[in-house]
């Protein structure tokens, strides 16, 4: 049978209709072919794809625990040291805190998450195990994909490569990297390891790239080159990509074309005052763009709510988007862009689309981003799992 949403408007379709959810997908739009099991009135409301958190660090979170004042310095090295020094003291990673954060994400309409989980000789694979346990607890509400992430470097931390190999052999789907030049001081060898592990295990790739200026731009080119050589188009992402900051239009145009041609995605958190990649330009060039919070209430910083509509607003604001169609580009990054990044079906909503949905009581997508309304209904695989109207 299924669930019938009465009178809702699917984003992008332009008109209200009844929407039948059955067997985890949108089974019909319009008059249902049979009587549904459950009917929910969403007249005048907007039906969006489930939100996607495409870049976070679930294993690091202090969410759900007592407030921990942030005492690290402002430099990246300060935050790395702060994380290393205090995570054991504060019991990081903690399954209950991770579960609490995932539950909050689900309440806000997130139905899929990519988490960069630390793997290093001190924490070993405990973060992977903790995130897996938390994800299993909430598997009916949100799906979680992990990145085996060398937060503190690979070459500079002997033993990390072997642990990354173990994580991928154990079922982790994505291999991470971080600042091949700035962190590991040897971009060629760093990328040899990352792409070698991806090739060996059939894994996707997601590399943190904070390195800016011409160095970061050169590294983006190296990543695009490796992606093409190994035929990994569509399975490689670069998170942050601060090198776009301060680039000339000519250089950023050329780099956008290079990334599009190679099939390299860009993920942004639009965090603090760090450069935001040119979302509109990248999408126009054919680059997949997704977004996420980065850290949420952790030893790297106290901010982050877990609400991806709020994060889409941050991306739109930092991108100086004002027109409705531009603002919707940020929502696209928080929905379809994230789904595509995670290897999930990402076609516009219609018959056959996965029934991972969020219903909000506003008429337009741009208004949903700007006003961040409460979630009337959250649906995962066709089943209502949250929202004030559930």
C-alpha cells in the first residue's frame, strides 16, 4: 500500500498534486492507483529531497554532552594539537554523542551523511567502529557513509597507511587525504598512497585541501590528473578547495573546466571567513557541488547545528546569492549534489525517485533556504520518521 501526501508540491514540478510513496520510492503523482495505508495532508507545502550532509566529522563530536569551552589557538596547527591533546580526556569518539548528533540531523531532515572519520596510530579504527555502531542504531532514519580520514597526515604519521588499508578492507567506502603539500610535504607521494588505496579497494576519494594560492591550485590540477588517469571520474571529491579564493576569473574558469572534465566534485562548508568555492561557476561548468558543516560542536570549534537548510543558507549568504534561482543552487548542493557525491540516485523528484523527503510549510525553495522553517515532515525510504506534522 503506502503513504499518500495530499496536496504537496514537489520542488521543481511547479504544481500541487497527491504523491504516493510505496516500496521506498515515489510510486505515483496524482490520483493513487489504490487506497493508501496512511494519508497525510501537506496542502500548500513544499516537498524537497532529503537533505544530505556531505562533509562532517561525526567521530569528533561533543554533541549531547556538557559544554566544553574552546581553548585552541586560531591556526590550523593549533586546532590539530588541541584535538590530539584532549580527545582521550573527553572520551572522543563516543557512540552516544554520535548517535545524538545523527538523531538531530535526522530531525532537521537529513537522510544521508558522509562522515570523515579519523584513522591514525593513536585512535586506530575506534572512530570507524563508533560511527558504525551509531549509524546502525539509526539506520531506519539516516544512512551514513564513512571516509577513512588521515587527519594528521599519512607520510608524517608512520602506520597510518596500513590502518587506512585495513579500514577500506573492512568495508569503508571512501579514502580520504589532506593537504598533500601543506600537511605531508610531498604531494606526489601522498597522492600515490591515496589513489593507490582507492584503486586497490575500488574506493571513492575525498581530499581535504586547505592549501591556498598557486600551491593549492596546482594540487587541484594534480588531483584532476590522477582522477583521469585512473578513470575515477565521478568518484573523487575535494573538500574546502580554498585555493579558489583570490583567483582571477580567468584562472578559476580554467580550473572549473579542468575539474568538470576530470569528474572531480567540490564540497564546501562555507565555514567562518575561509574562501568559498564559486558555487555558481562550478555548477555551470558541470562540476558537482555538495556542502556540509565540517566540524559540529567538537574540539575544532563550538559551532554547528546539524541543520542542512541552515548550512545551505550559509553557503548562499557567503556566495552573495540574492536571486531565487541562485539561492536554489545552494539547496541543490545540500540535496542533489550531496546525493550524487554519495553515489545515491540524484534525478529530479518524480515517479521512481527515492522517497527520502522533507516537507516544509513554505511555497518556494528559496524561502525555505532563507527562512529555515521547521520541518513539517521528514520521510526516509517512504516512512515518516520525524517532523512536527508526523
